[in-house]
DNA sequence: ATTAATAATTAGACAAGACTAAAAAATTAT
DNA sequence: ATAATTTTTTAGTCTTGTCTAATTATTAAT
C-alpha cells in the first residue's frame, strides 16, 4: 500500500506527463504540488526505489507501468467521487474538487466497484474529464479547444480545460453547460473574441474563455 | 483542523469514557488503538495543550466540551458512512467497519449534511448504534442485553455489543436480524444457554451470544 | 569557449507520531 | 508499613515528509 503523499506525487507525474518522451521535471512537480524542489527530489528517489518511476538524475522522471496503474487508479477514484458528489449529493461542479482530493485516497476495492455500479458506470466526470477504467485505460475522445474552431464550424461542448471555481462559476452565470451545441458565428480580429451561437442563444466570449472550452467537432 | 491520529485518540477516549467520573486510563487507550502506552502519554499531552482533554498526570483523561464535540462528529461520520455502504452500496454489516474507519476522517461539512439527507436522516447505523446529531447529542434508547432477560420476557433485537466479523456472520448464518421479535422461552442452568423464540423460530443460543445482543423490552 | 543563469540535488534541520528502555508514581499484596 | 507489582511518564531513537541553505549539473548568453 502507498501513502497519500506517494499517491499525490504519482498523480502529479501522471497529469504532467506529456505524450512526448521527455521526463517530467522536478520543478513542474514542485509547482503542481505546491512544495519545494528538494522535497520532490527526495520523494522521487523513494518512488524510484519502489520501481514506481524511472529516474535518471537531472533528466526528469517517468512513471513505470506499475506507477502509472496506481496513478490512474487514484484519478479514477477522484473522478468517480466527483460524479457521486454532483449526481447524488447536490454538489455543484465547482465544489467537488477539494473533497475529491480527500476521497481519492480511500482504500477499498469493493467500495470503488460498487460506487461505479451505483453511479451507472459513468465515462466522464462533471468537468468532462474521462474516467480511467480498472486497468488504467482512458477512452480517448476526439476534442479540440473552442479557440481552434474556424468561423462556421460547430460542435458540442464536452469539457473544460481550466476547472477553477472562477471559470466554472463564470460558465454557470452565462448558462454554458456541457452538452450544449456551439457554433462559431464570427471571430473579432481586434480583441480575438468569438461570437458564438450556443443552445440557440448568441453571445460573445473572450479569447481566454474560448481557450478553455473543449469541443467535440461535428 | 485535527490530524487523523488526533481524531482517533479523541474517538477512543469518547468510546472508553464511562458514565462515572473517573478518567480514561492510558493503558485502555493504548489497548484500544493497538499502540504503546508511551505513545498515548505523548498524544494526551498534545491534546491537553489544545484543550481537547482534561488531564492530570497519572489520573487518566477526560474529554473537554470541545474534544467531545469533535469525537462525536467523527463517530457521526463513521456511522453515517456505514449506513451509506450498507443501504446504497450492497455492503454487508460485517464489511463496513474498515472502510468507515477511513471515511470518518474526510473533512467537509456539506458532504456530511448532504449524505445525511441522502440517507433519509438515519438514527442508527447497521449495528444498531445511535448516530450523534450535529451537536454531538445521542438519542438514548432504553435497551438491555438479552442475557439480562428472564424467562418469559420479550422484546425486539435492536443492536449488537460486539461487532466483530465473526459474531455478525454467526448472526447472519442463524438468520438473526435487527428488528426481530425475541422471547425468552427458557434458560438452562447447566450451560447458561437460552432457549428463545425469534421471528417464530425456536432456537438455543449460548451464553456468549446472549451477552452480545441488545434488546428493547416490550 | 567561457561565463552567467537556471534547475536539480545534497546536506542538515525540524515536526509528527511511533517505538524501546529506563525511571517514577500509584496500586496491591504481604 | 513496607515490599512487590502494575501503570504511567520520560528520555532517547527512528521514519516520513517537509523545509532552508549550500552545492553541483545543465542550459542559455555572450
Ligand atoms: Mn478534481
Ligand atoms: Mn474533475
Ligand atoms: Mn464501525
Ligand atoms: Mn457500526
């Protein structure tokens, strides 16, 4: 079994791991976990001894197969709990993260299997992020940022890149929800804002908003 | 906020606290938490500094108002989670304890309020133990051990004293459930076993079993 | 190709929470 | 009342995970 701290490091490396080959840097991990680089160095050594990461001094770190499986399991738990909180306990999508950060460390195989079933085997969490299956596999959905769409293109809003309270509450205020149909009507050259039609309403959104909404093209 | 360890100590003191005046002894706490007396001494000092317990060296320990409230809140969470696991996630009553030991430390006011509501504001957990309310108050139900009943007396089985897997599984095997109507038909002087009629079945139970079943007299 | 800047690692310290062994206090037995 | 036993506390050590400060390696700039 692994400590909460070890699990948090593995998860951070999992999230920071790029599709390219390069290892995740010490400072990126430190930044993500809001800790110091020296602490990260220490922990990486420990994870390396336990064969959870591949580590070559000064050249960053990569998860081993085993490390990746543990990380994916923590992410799976985090996202399943988020679904539970929203679907069953009336949490809003901007309230779930902190509680899920705690719940993701609960150790019980049966609990997660039963919860998964109780929730109807959801495939994505309230923010549109995919839920890894028991073997750590993610279903990859073709998606792109709204800011990449050209005038006239349309699709469905299926996720958020930033899931900060501020952004999520902005979306609530504008009544923008996952599942909404979106079409790009025009793009302003001057301020790089976008005119969109969403669920039959017209609105103008800033560059920053468009850069944080994931769209499934149609 | 308090650490898991601090919460576990407070809970142990809460459970060991007798209605009489005497403080809870160091060794009883050590025994309950499966730790050493020296560790208990250290922690008691810490809890005393934080005004969570009243402590006089060599004379045991008592919870302060604040300490009692925290302990009751942990017990509340433990028991509400047990109800959740049994009522919603198909756990049996002998499977819930270890997971509840973890879940009881999750910190979120909203979570527990919503869970309480989701479960329909249960008053007792799957073992018949009362669930403290938000202010730490327990509703006291008049109950006595089956071993205290005299020939001819009857009542309803409302709880278990021992909630070990072994005992709970024994009850399952004998199909003895909380809520069952029980009447004492006879008591054997020789082995101190009891003949009972339960839910219209007749059976003989040992002294030890009778000493671990709570009955509400009628 | 050196030098300057940045990033990563090591060294040393600290807090929480546990342990063993030793000392001190309280309780029980004679 | 004194001695023996049990319980509790203290002293000192260890592990985990963190930090600051100093050192070393890598990368960027001249
Ligand atoms: Mn989250
Ligand atoms: Mn999420
Ligand atoms: Mn329990
Ligand atoms: Mn219980």
